[in-house]
C-alpha cells in the first residue's frame, strides 16, 4: 500500500474539502512553531561583574533578526490564509508540495540565528547573509509552486473564480522569489545592504494594499 493513497484512489484525484482543513491546521501548527523558535535564539546574557544594559545592547543583531523573520512568517501566514480561502480540494501531489513548503519555513530560525551570530564577523557575514537569502528565496519559490499547482486550470480552486484574477495573483506572487533572489545576490557585494532589503520587505508586505489582493468567487 502506498502512503497517502486511499483504497481505489489515484494520487492526483481531488480529495474532499475536509482534507483542506486538515492541511491548513497542520500548516498553522508548523508556522506557529517556527515563529516561536525564533525567540529562543535571543539569549539571556550572562554578565557577572559587567553591565547588563551593555550586554543587552550588544545583542541587537538577535533582536533585529527576530523582528524581520517574525514579520516575514506572519506575512506568509496571512497570504497562506488568503490562498486557502480559494482552494477546496487537494491531491497527493499538492499535499507533498505543501510539506516541502513548510519545511523551508521551519528551517528559517536557523539562518536567522546564523546571521545574528556572524553579522559582526567580516569573514562570515557574507556567507551567513547568503544562506538567509537563499532560505527566503526558497520559501517564496515554494509558495509560488503551491499556488501554481492549485490554480493550474483551476483544478483545486473553488468554482466561479475569475480566470483573469487568478492569473493576476499568479503574477503578483512571482515578485517574492525574484526580489529575494536579487537581494541575496546583493549580499555578495554588500551584506548589510542585502539585510536592509530583507528588513524593508518584511515591513513593506505589512502595508495595506501591498501583495496579491484576496479574491472571492465573485471577484470581477
């Protein structure tokens, strides 16, 4: 018996709506764990005989890394929520793509800690920033893979969506991997500029009217 396939059910046969709810619950859990793990990298300083205030200020890279990655995961959660308002069926392939997508998000706390630990090191900050950027790019790329699979010929979407709006959203989502990949390349020349772009993007996506517009079945 193949894992993930019910009796008499092909891998790519659409599954009931209840499986979509289970996938959303699983995704919410992974996102919640990933976003919580970020704070574990902000350590309580041990400063016997030294100034606690100085030690806390010395940890500023950890605070910035936590803020940027937290906001990024938060934006991903919002967009993931909007996406699943439009998806009513799943397939085996779609479930596996979501597993890989969630794997990239669960990985994010590690490069966040890597950047925080090496941003002051001239020999290590470029590599650390590139690793962080590659992770961000992989997350954005997998988000696009999930949406494109679901929206391809509308096979997993709720009925009645405007094909023009679906195509528009597909184009809008492409901005993410392109911008993150470009920011990662910038790190090869200037890691601080690259990190500033990642921070600016995290704040930008929070602004009203940025990113893909949510659709409904009556979207014109």
